[in-house]
């Protein structure tokens, strides 16, 4: 790219348009197919390809993909606390039972 007189190279690059296409991994229309020969798919344009769909669009059309739609932001996982259920009346019978906590039974004669 030639630099325009009076402009810095970065400003000249931005005047020509973006230099990077969209990232298909961040697009909601990107899909992975079951087919080994064409593993990537674009649901918006309805095609499968061996390469990432945005590269295929650039090869065929000469322009960056204009159908890019960003995926929604992931929802933060909330920690669920289990409710404590009290079943009946809690007692201290195990420790106060006159027979001991659990009597040992010897079944070998």
C-alpha cells in the first residue's frame, strides 16, 4: 500500500478500510459440520467449506464477510445453594442412647 502524502502510514491504511476480516469463531452463524471434507459451515449464507467461512467469502467475493453477527455474551454462572430441608425433629439420640451409638453385632459363631 502506498502512503498518501501528508498522512502517516497508519492513517493511510485506515482510509482504505479495515485490514482484517471478521472472526468466524465469534459469529453466531458459524457452525461445525459432521462432514470431514467440509468441516466448517455458515448458516447465514448456507454453504460448507474446508476453510473458515470468512476466508471462503473473501476468496470468492473479494470483500470481507458482511453477514457477521457477534455471539451473545455468555451469562455468568450463578452458584446455586441447596436449600436445607429439615426432616422431622432433629435429636441427639445417637449419642445419648443407653445402648451406645451403634451396638456391634458379631455374626461369627
